[in-house]
């Protein structure tokens, strides 16, 4: 099983560098950026939304960053260290406000900047069908 996971990681890594897509950077504070495939945003996500990674993807950790393959579209996406933390956190359903709180505990960032950057990332992930979103509050 570990061999299969290692082979998948190597495959994802190699194909990522062979299959280059249009990429855009989204700033997360001044020194932190998240890399995602460029798509239009048309999803409303709020702090009370619940998000979870879609099942139609595989992802691999590459030295603190994450590479994600959307199995529906065949497009690869990359996330830096902060994006990878968010990605790993949403492998189980999480409220956006919980993601914000976790990042505020780990990074020196203003709350408004943090939530703005989180929402921008989540909207991009939703646009490329890498997450599922429920717009309801957590009990």
C-alpha cells in the first residue's frame, strides 16, 4: 500500500511539471502566497459555511506544499504551505470560522485579511470543484 501511495506521489509530481497550466497567485499576507489554477469565482462562501474536500480528487504532500489532481477534469493544482494546512484541515467537514481561528493561532495576520484570503482560496477551490460547500451554521 505504501508503495502504491509513493508511486502516486511520484506520478503526480512528474505530471505536474510536464503538464503546466495557467497559474495565478493569491496573496495570503505579504510573505505567503497560494498557487491555484485561474478560474472565475461565482460561489458565495461565508464564515458559517461548512467546507470539505471533494472525493473526486487525489492529493499529495510535497515538502509542505500540496499537489491536487482533480479526477473529473484532469487538471493539477498546487498549494503552498498555508494552502496545504487549509487543505489538510478540510479533509473532514469544517466551518470556515474554524479554519480562520486555526490560522489566526498560527500566523500573525489581521482577522479581516485572514478571512478574506481564506474565502478567496475556498472560492477558487469551489470553482474548480475541489471542495463541497454547505451554507449553514455549525450546531
